[in-house]
């Protein structure tokens, strides 16, 4: 299972064997795939029904999307940087590096997406993501039109907003729980 470390510090981390069978199976799948158990699954197990809903929503964002996987990870890392979410910066930073095949991209996006080595299209996408994160009430039709001008479809714009909104929730829960990233994430995709 990798380095032994508490998944979160502010709430009790449940024992996997005490979780409902479907969550145990999902944790086993994730552990097999990653080679370690991502702490988010252990932390989410604190409230099994909510964990199920969270995981299903996450899966839907990846399965029904007009975005490339690297774009999804770029959004997550950028939003998590704005929100100072260590867990998501580290865990999704690893996925961003892997899917984008760019070992320095995650740190660039976390620090300042405006100076990262990305296309103007991706910069427009991330400008929108940051605005939706920092000033959601200020989103206007012009913001969506700008994304269209960069080639994003209506479905892609919806998906951008959905990913950004979901990870704003995720970042806040990670802060609440003091969710800790697995050490293994720090070196993946380098």
C-alpha cells in the first residue's frame, strides 16, 4: 500500500474492511491500478453514501466529456492551485504530467497558468476556470463566447464548468479534512 500515512488528520480514517463491499472493491481496483491506495478513497470512506456519490460524479466527468483527459487534469491542477489544495495539486499534478506528457506542466499551472508553456486555447480555458473559481457571480455571456472563439463547443464549455465546480467542492473537502497526498504522487510522471 505504499508509505503508511494517515489519509486525513481531522476525521477518523475508516478501516477498508469496515466499508461497504462496493467501496472495498473500488479501493482494491484503484490500488491495483496505481500500485498504492490513493488517500482520497480512504478519506471519502468516512461517509460511504457520500463517497459513492462523489466517485460516481467523478467517473461521469471523465466518461461523458468533450474534453481531452490532459485538459481535465490541467483544469483540476489550476483550480487546485488557486485554492491552495495540496492534495489535489500533488495527486492531480501527477496525472497532469502523465496525460500531458509534460514533466514540468503541473507546477507551472499551479503557480501561474498565464505563464505556463501552453497554447492560447488552453490559456483561455484556464482563464475561464480561474474566473469561475474566484468570481463565479461575474461569469457573463462574453466569457462563454470567448471560449467558443477558441473552438470550444457548448458541451466542452459545460464540461469545463462542471470539472471546475466539482474540484472547487473537492478542494474544500480536502481542506476541511486535512487530506494528505500519498508520497508516491510526488514522483509520478517525472
